[in-house]
């Protein structure tokens, strides 16, 4: 059976906007290069509308569309490596209508690696220009009436080895090339040609030096208006030295072919080469700005953002985007770019007098965009959608495509609050709300300043004048002496006031208190000012200097309290009225949401008291119903409160949980909290899971240790008066930001969490694994209030910074995800669950993801792999994963990797079909330095899952682990007892790469290992073959009993298949490019079969696919798949002939099938393929999953 490609989740290596005219509006399409495929997405609907294979095996590296704004009426060039092809409108329409699924027949091959391409400014007859890795230009023209192409090589004045290039057409017959070399130089080359007479000319205009590393990215700007009013161009570059530099190309406008400027001097190559003085002077004069420091690693690309149409008089504002290995986009503004007076011109021996030494400008950082996981943004495309607005698409190594709007100069801001609508959100969002709006107000901007303190004059008492002696000894009037020394009194200043606390009284309506005790609320009408509210008569100073507030936005209510214990309620209809007097200083107010109840609960905690008060309110009458006192546990400082199943759940500062039933009294209930739940800091929120999900009683807690958890509350009666409340942990994991996680909420079925990461406030969609909002607010130590705007998935965030009120209002997520991604780093291991429902992957990003796969073959387009949960606990790369058989309710997943980390995960279904996972145990049997890597392990469940379900007993697991110091260890594991070590052993100085438990009915259990010396080794329990079971409590010694050499060097992959009661077929792939078979019968290796050059590179993955059996001939046909570093996936078949020897079954012969020795081969576009996993989908199709830097699924 041939191997057929079905689905891929690979790094996004090419992007280009393509606009189709539809009546008045344009339909924005995004052309995406993923592996060897071209995928077409409709940006507005985020829908994949077509896909087509472009190349046979080569990954797409670039896409170029005719026209600056991707107008859909010209050629499309696609290239990768040495391969390229050209598409026209007809081809694209055929692809979109599904009439064309492959363009492989149109693939052309260039003589060198292609780096850049630009489509001619004229019609399709102008063709396109490619730049190769050796600075050669190839002019490609489509021939009329056919798919044939004419390729013309243009002479080049340079043969430098390039890492990057950019080409622009300056006219219909000339181009300008920016070439970034391996040795840190940038060459600006001009080429002119004539199509009619085939004449051409080329010259190097500039050679810029200054970068201290290879130049990874260059871009020539569109024509802009410089500070002198003349049209010019700039060049942006980025390098391995992690700097961004801007260069001035304006001398080209005055005399671009001045011979002294293009004079080539002999010089050394390499970073240690001697740069000619003239070249260094020229580079220094034309470098106008440089920047570094915002990216955490290397920078791969740079792009310019300029206005759609440059103004005729003003200098064009310029922004630069940089795309990094750290998966972020940084936006920079060019500031201070100006021309120096002409009398500052300099002159030297190379005739540089026409160049003016300009004052250095600066690149000022504006903002950061982080919309990918892991490492690397490999591709991007920019489309101008307005004069100062563009739409940016980015593709990363995680396989995701993100689209978001970006503004010249930074985020759209509106300082006029009157222009903003703060009432209910309309169904059709106004245009000025389509993008985030931030604005800043001082307290004096919102309310009248406090009046100055009155001047109190002391009464004047007349007294007889006192005669004193002056300096010269003569008598002097004392009053006159005082008048000389008396200074003029200053007018008393108005008292300082500032923002104190915030509360929400609507989804995007805030109330705040000030340090002087004032209460101010945001007006619901956009044309009205903010309103200052009045406290009841006699209580005007109750909130002075100290106040606590909480909001109930769904009812427009706010609860306030001060130091004297009085509690107030604000409502729109009644203003502020007192509802309680608690007689003690109120430490905190917590609104307890109860969606199904007609009453509201507010918990008030008291400073220095072990009691708290629950205030019950009825929204209909806006009155107080009851105040109930509850007793808190010792040293329990409440930080959050919530309700689930009529139980009040309280979270504390030290991570503890208390549960109350208000109908049962004031004392804490008896609670049994799951031992797996561990919280090391304050619990910041308790959120009920919506009733729309399947199981009631679930709630979510967030904490300042960077985690969130899902728990289930169960009440078991003990007797007539008492009950036991069980809090069962279902899921707990750290978040990708933090540790200051401040709360959570639901938007539909999506779990939204928010908190602080350094100086940034972040809103994160945990269900979809993407960021919604990011605000640089200065950090967590400030007053703030946050609200989710669920209708559109936006946010409202008000906070204090530098004594001013900042409001960030955002009605949509920060970016749109056209295509979801996965790991942003190399996937090292993959495991299929025993029921074939779940796929677990782990990568160098230390994360574990659990997926399911939709193998419906009628679903041609769309995403088949869906990630249900991401587990974050490992601190180093995960090396191996394995599922183990368990009960029908819990799946056990084991993970091991660097730093000797070995974890046991209990995986269950949660939240309407999702998954939850709890780290049930962590191995603590570590070496002294804890510097070993777990190379592999194997698990064998010693209990039948059916028996476990019926008897309600625990599963027991036998675990063997191989470590990087050539040792192996054996453990028993149960949930109650944890890990118990029962054996260990040491191999030779070669490192063990694979390990497997071989359990057979007749010969007992053995351990099989593969190692870097090319041997398979069989281990048995006991030193020198003796069993140590009689020595209870002693750790047994594993020893090697048999070895067989199957490879010349390291064994990188293997798989086993049980044959008969006591036999195993072992297939291995090695670093020597070979594939081998061995037969293990009991404790003896009896057969061996090898294909020496199975792949052109190391065989990194191997897995058995299927087998068939012919009873009359006692033969079986077996098939397995391999993948190697040559990016080839191969299917192999062999025949095994069985025989009877003394009544026992054994294999007598292994034979490769003639039709199966590697002829069933296909190519994978997964870079650095690490392995394969074989699984059966929901529709009973057998699939081969190849993983590495991405994932691809094949029908096997």
C-alpha cells in the first residue's frame, strides 16, 4: 500500500496577501506556504478555502504577488530552495474551485538556491526577477500561450555568498538589489536590462559594513519623502549581532553612477578582514540609525511601515518591524532623521564630497507583539488598509498564522473620553471601536479640584512697644525690628488628592474612590462628564485615606467600606446608602456570584478578626436582607470567594481552601481536599464552571504561584448533622505567563485568565491557547480593575500609573488566528493512548500537548489535529512519553526527560469534552547532581483495567527507566504508595538509547535495551543470573545475559512485535542509515536481517503498521514504516516463516518482500524528523504520524 499524505502541521515558511476585487470591496486572501503546499485562507472569515501541492518534495520558502498591495491581477511567484513556479489568475481560480490539486508538473529548477523575488511593475509580460544565493539575478518570463518559462541570467558584478536578499523594481527595465552577505556586509546592486535587444548593465552602488555578524534580513523601503522634501529610499538590515540598522540611499538620487562611489577595492573576506577606510567612512555616513535590546535572541527579518501615500510636503514618517527567533514582532519608530546643512559636507580622496554627514537619528521602540509559541517567526506579509494602518500576517515555527492590525506610530489612541461610548455594546460595533483604544486622565480632568485650605488669621493683641538695643548700642523699637525680619506668607496650596480603589459598575464602566474620600463614577452617556457621588450626611469622611470597594457590574451596583466598619452600597437609582455597620475596619469585600439566585452575596472580612460577615442583598429592592457571621480557620486571610452547589468556597493568602454552607451554620465544614492539589501562594479567584457544561459542582481557582486548577465539590453525608465535603482535583497546570494570576472568567466555552507578567498585564485564552490582550501597565503593584467583554471577546482594563487613570478598551482579541499551531520547538517524542483516541506530544519547549485526530476523509480542508490540553511542569526537554492501560475514567500518561524529571499524569475528561490532567506523582529518586537525562522508559500495567473497575482497586505499574549514565532502574508504582525501587543495573560505557519490557508467558520478564554501540542487550533480574527475591527490601541487580550487534553505530529507533507465546520481532533503525530485523525467542536471538542503506541519513523513527497471517503456509506478512534525516518516509514489508520445533512455535526464516524493499516511499516536509507513531483513527484508517519540527499524518 502506498503512503499518502493526509494532513500537516508544519512551520509556516511563506506568506503573501492577495486581494480579489468583489464589487466595491476587496476580498483579502492570504497565501500560505506550509511544507510543499500552498494554502489559501479568506482573512475575513478565517476559513481555509483551498490547498494545492506546489512542489514534489521541496518546502515553499517564499511567495511574491504582483503589485505593492497584492492586487489580484497578475503573476504569483512561489519558490523554495532551487525550485520555483509561476501562477496566473486562471491557475489560482482553478485551485480555489478545487479543479487543481497539484502544481508539481509546473515545478522548475534554478541553478542555485533562490533567496528573493519581485514581480515586474508592468503586466505579466514583464515576468519576475529572482536573486540567488551567489548574488546572481535570474529574469523569468512566461511564454505566451503555454506554461513554458524563459530564464535569463543577468551578469552580476558580485559573487558574494548571501544569507538574505531583497529586490525592487525601480522601473520597467531596472531593479535594485540589497544583498546581505555571510560576512556581515550589505551590497546595493543596480541592474538595467533591455528586453528588446538583450543588453544589460550592472554595478555595485554601495557596500555597507558595520554588522558584526551574518546579515539575516534586508529590505529596501518604498519611495518616501525625506527631510529635505525629496523622494528617496531607506534600507533596513538585521544581523546575527542582534542589531537593526537603517541606511540612507538618498545619494542615488543625485548621482547613482558616480565612479568613485562604486570603486571596488581589494579587501580580505571574513569577519576579521580589513575594511578599506573609504568603505568604512561611507558606511558610517549613510547609516542613520541602529537599535538593539528588545529581542531576546536573533532577528530574522525586517520590514518597513510607511503611509499608504506619502504626503507632498512633509517628511514621511517611518516605522520598522523586526521579527525574531524569540517569536516576537517589535515595532520601532525612526525619530530625529534630518538633513544637515550643505556647508557640513565632507570631502576625501574617493570623491565623497557630495555626501553629507547627517546627524544620527534613533530607532525608538514602540510596542511588542507576541502571538506565537516557542521559537521563530519564519514568514510575514504586510497589507496597507489605510493611510496609517496596515494588516500584518505572521507565520511561525509553531505552524500558526496570526493576523492583526498595526498602526504607524503605535496603538490607536483617543484622549477625548467624550468620543467614546461607555454604555451598552451595540450589535454592530462602531468603526472607532474596531481597534483598541487607550486614554489617560488625571484626577483634575475628571472632577473639580479640592478647594484650598482656608487661611486662619490669629487675632492681633496690641502691646506696648519694647525698646531693644541695636547693633551699635542705640535703643530701637522692637516692632520695627520684627518688620525687617518678617517674610511674606505663601498662599496655602490646594490639598493633594489621588486615585485610590476601583470597582466596575458595568462591563466598561468604572467607579473609583480617592484618598480624600471622594467617590466618582464614569457616566454611562458618552456626552456627559464623570459624576462625583455624595456619601450620606455625616459620613463624608468615612472613606478618607482608606477604602475598599467591589463591583457587581451585572446589576450596576458597587459596595464600599472604610476604616470605621460602615458598609455602603451605590446603585444608579438611589445613589450611596449605608447597608451595614460591622464595627471593625473592613479588610476586604468579595462579591460571590450566584447566577441562579435572586439574591446577592457580599463577603466582608475584618482586619485582625477571625470572623467574616456575609451580607445578603436583593437586587430588586436594592435592600439588605441579612448579615451572617462565619468563623474563619486560624491564620486564614481571605483573598477570594465563590459559590458552587450552595457551598461558599473561600481561598486564602497561603493557598488554603475553606468551605461553608450558610444554611448549616457559621462554622467551617469538614473538608477532604485532594492531596494532589498544591498551591504555594494566594488564591486570587474562585469561579464556578457554567452549568452548560456536563458535570455540576466544578469550579476553578487561580493563584499567584502561576497556576490554575479545576476542582469538583462532592458532599457525602456522615450522619444526621454532619457531612464530608470532598474537593477532587481534576486539572492543575501552570500558565505560560505569571506568576501573578489574578482571576478567570468564561467567554462561551473558552476559559479566560488574566494576570501580570513583569510589567505587563495579560489576558489569555487557555482553551484556545492564545493571547487576547497585552498592556504595559508597570506591573501588579497598583490599583486596577478588569472586565471581560464577552459579546466580542474583548477587555476593559482601568489602572493607576504615575498618579493618572489609564483605561485600555478593546472590543476584540488582539489578533485573529487563521490557523492554529502547536509546539514551537522540535517535538522529541509522541505516544498514542491504548484506546487510540489521544495523541500526546512533547517537545524541547518542555510542554506536553494532548491531541485528538479527526480522520474523516470527506473533510478535505480544515484542521484535523485539535489540542485539548497543554501540560507545563517539566523544566527541561521531554525525552519520552508513554500511556499505560488504566480504568475507563482515567488515562495514565508517564513523561520523562532532562534533569531526571519523571512525572505521572492522571488524565480525565472535563468541561464538556475537554481534558484535564493532574500530576499525580513525581519521582524523587535522583542522583546527587541531578544532571542525568532519562533516555527512555517502558511501562507495564500489572492489573487488568476491567478488574480495577469492578474491584475498585488501584492499578500497579512496573516501570523500567534508562538514564544517560548507562544505568537502568526498576520501580513499582501505585497511587497510594508512590514509587518503590526494586532493581538497577549498569551497561558498558555506551549510552542506552531505547528500553523495552519483554513480558512473555513462558520465559518470564526481561528487559531489552538498545545503545550507541549498535547492540541489542537482553537483561535479567539478579546478579550473575541469580534471583534476589528472597532478600526482602533489597534492591536487585539487573545484568546483561545476551547481546547482538545489529548496527555499526547508535541505534536511534526500534519497535517490537509479539510473535507466538514466547517470541518477539525487533525492528531497529540506526545512525548508520540501516534498518535491521532480529528475532528474539525466549532469551535467545536467533535471526537477523539488515538493509544497509535504507535511508540516505540516520533512521530516526520506526513503527510497525500491520501484519497478516496465512495459516496453511505458516507465514506472516509484516509491514513497518521508517523516517530518516533525509526527510523520506518509507514502508517496508517482510515475510516470516514459522516452524514447529519439539512442539514449540518459532520463526525459521525472515525474508524481505521484493515489492517492499523501500519502493513505497514519500517525502515529508517535517524538518529534523524525530520519529513516527502509528495509530488507528476513528474511521479505522491506519495512520503514520511523523513528528519533528512539526507534524504530518500519512495514510499507511
